[in-house]
């Protein structure tokens, strides 16, 4: 597989690109390890139990007029929405999205957003959230 170039990436809600985004971070599922050590064992023993998705974040320049992107994300945060169409694009045609084949279906939630500014720059916005379930690569 060819390497992926960041210039081809984007974060979107469905087909709506979120304006101004310059960096992103996301990962795979995280397993809970349950200890099953017994008396007489020489080391700790664990088994994988439940899993959940990892945290994600993305940031860029604040755009208060990006109705289908940044404004929609702030509204999703305010309403604790379960987003099933948040997409992290690896290129123009491939992206990660909450997996719909699970029961119940996976979703993403925007847990916080924050504006930052400095006297000589543009206002920055940072979105942070969590995937509940797993990602599907489409």
C-alpha cells in the first residue's frame, strides 16, 4: 500500500468537510485488561475484556460561519449527540467512520471544544472526543 499524504486528509461530517482543520489524531480500540491471577501464580495473568474506541482530537482555525462543520460540531457537543457520520479521511476516497455493523452501532461524541488565541495570530479551535465502539475503514 502506498503511503498516505496528510495533504489528502480531512475531517468531515458526512460529505461536509470541516473548514480550517490543520491537525488530527485518532487511534484504534482500547481493551480493558481484567486480572485473573490466582494464588500460586508466578506472575500476573490478564485476559481481554470489553473494548471501546480511543480518544480523538482535531484542531485548526476558528470559522464561526462553517455551519455544516464547526457550528454543527459545537451543537453536537452541547446536545451530547451520538454522531455516526464523523469521518477522518485518509485520502480523497477512504476514511474512518464509526462502525455501523455493531449492535448497538458505534458512534463518536464531541466531549469538548476550546478556542485559543494570541495577539498576533488567528483564533484556533480544538475539538476533542471519543469513539464509542470501533472505527470502520471505508
